[in-house]
């Protein structure tokens, strides 16, 4: 049984609560051992997608949730519909998580454009594949060019032919900006599902013939941890707001323990990015 988590994390600029760095770090620490794969989002990244791609000046949580719903739907589509290459949830874990703790993939979704633009914009498979490697379509604010990829899961939906997918991925592999760690061959796990995305009638998202949700395990996501840890440290140095938690029955030691765990997680990501295979053997054939 795969235990999968969808977690909303604090954004770099936009905040919903003063104590969210505490809550996020305490939550990550307590679920780290129990969750097999955590799909992380931050509100700011999704706000930006709404503003830029959907021309929504003041996005509401409904707008944000509809984009998230498409992502969750794509990830779980193989449980509900048929396709050429169905990918179940256990397969994600097997293909995405190289070490138990490194289980926070970066999620990207394309295309997102408004219903008004749908009449003259239907994107091809190469276009949506390229779009999923653009930082603008990510669900977390971080720069993948500063990190290395360990694995990629590409979940296509709708009118998609395996031949087009192979050609698109071959093009992606030639890009210099997309770097893989040297201990993991540049393997892409591909899922193709024939059911095109469904949209809410009268909603902001356009009805499209094909879509792609890419889930990539990259060391760049540690930027999000670094930001969060820094905010936590600023508050915890003065022990701000800690008394509320202690009053509810927590102990101060739990804060330090959670923070140490996050420091270890940041270090884990750093080491994974720099690890190299000893002795260059002959490379096997890539698929």
C-alpha cells in the first residue's frame, strides 16, 4: 500500500498565518517517516499561474483548488481509466523515490489557459512536454536549473500517441538546462491515459484535448526547505509564539527535534546531488 500525501507549503512571499513556518516544520517532521511520497504545492506558485495563464487578477481559493484538482486527478487517473501505459500509485513510489527520505517530488502541470483562449490554442505533445520543464508551470517556487533531476514521471492524458511522447522526451534529454544526477540514468517513466481532462462547467480552465502532469524528483526542491528553515529560525531564536504550543501540551524540545530533522533533510538533498558513482563502468542502454 502506498501512502501518498498532498501538502500545501508556505510560499516565499504570500502568508496565511504568522506561525506557518512552525506548523509546516512540525508537520513535515511528524509525517516524514509515515508518508511514502509527498506532493508539495505552494500557494504563491499557483497564484502566479492563475494571474499569468488564466488572467485572473485576484485569484480565490476556488481558482487555486481547481488547478490543484486537475493535478490530483492526473496523478490518480490510472486508478479510474484505461490507457496505453497505466501507472498506479505504487509505481510512482518505485520510480520516483531513490531513498526513503527523498520523497518530495516537484509537480508541474500543462496546459493551463483560460476558456477564452481555447478556441485558438490546442497545444501539441511536444509543446506540453516543454511547458512542463518551465519554472512558470511548477506548483512550487524553486529553480530546477539550480538542482539535478533524479527521476521523472510523465503522466499524459487524452489524445496522445506513444510515438509523439518518445520524440518529445528525446528532445528534452538534449537540453542543457535539464541535468540528471550521474548515478541515475536519464530514465523517464511515462504514463498515457486516454481520458482527456474534465473541467468544471463555467470554470476558468479551458477544455483541452491533451494534458501532462510531470512529477520530477529534483534536488532543487531543497530551496523550499532552506526558505522554510530560515523563517523558522528567525522566530524560534526569540521563542516567539512557542508558549501557545506549550500551553496545548507540546514540549519545547519537539521544536528543536523537528528543526534538526529538517536540517538533516536539507543535507540529504545536498548529498544526493553531489554523490557520484565510483569508477565509470560501461553505460547500459537507456530507455
